């Protein structure tokens, strides 16, 4: 999956985020929300560890590792985000 510039701009408009850094990188919370939707997970309590930024149009994968861990990584398996259920 990729986050396009248009998708990021639309998300930023909805959440009223005007941070200029998001002109080149995907907001972390947007990536977390999409990872959970993609994996059909709706945890009420979870922790997020942001490892590296996700660039706009970067190919990423969501991997459900066990029953309480989602790994967001790019196409060369560089981990971007860990999502851990509490």
C-alpha cells in the first residue's frame, strides 16, 4: 500500500493538522489507523512506537505478528512503526 499526496492532504484537512513536515511524510497516526483498518483490528488500548517516518508514495506493508503486535514496514522490510496491544 502507498499513501498518496492527495490522501495525506485529505487526512490533514480532516484532522486540521498544519504541520509542514507532512508535506513529505505521512502522519504517524494516519498510518496507525490504516494499519488497524487493513488488519481488521479495533483495539481500545494500544501503544505505538514510531521507528522511522513513512514517506509519501513509499510502498509499505502491514504484518500482524501474533495476537497483539502489528508491524508496519516498507518494501525492503525496514520497520517504520510497531503497534502493540495493551
